[in-house]
C-alpha cells in the first residue's frame, strides 16, 4: 500500500474518518487512565483523615439523608 492510498482512505471516506475517530477515543481513554493512576499514586495521603469527616459534596452523595433531617 502506498501512502496516498492510506491518506485517501483515512481522510476522504466515511469509514476512514470513523477509524480516525475511534483511534482518537481509544487513545484519549488510555491517556486518561494512565494519568489517573499516576495521580492516585502521587497523592495517596490525601483525603479525609477519619471516617467521620466527609467531603462537603460528592457526585455519588445520597440526597435522602438530607431530606430526613
């Protein structure tokens, strides 16, 4: 295969553009996972000091606790 054939497939056909988008998504997911793991390894000592101490806001916080008060 010549470079011109690969170039025309990737940038001039719908299937080629789909391949480029898929490769970009996979690459971004891999980079994000590696960076997340490195960040967790670097900041192991961060977080609440005890179980009683909670964050002010959490994405997975249950709102039912506040409604009961």
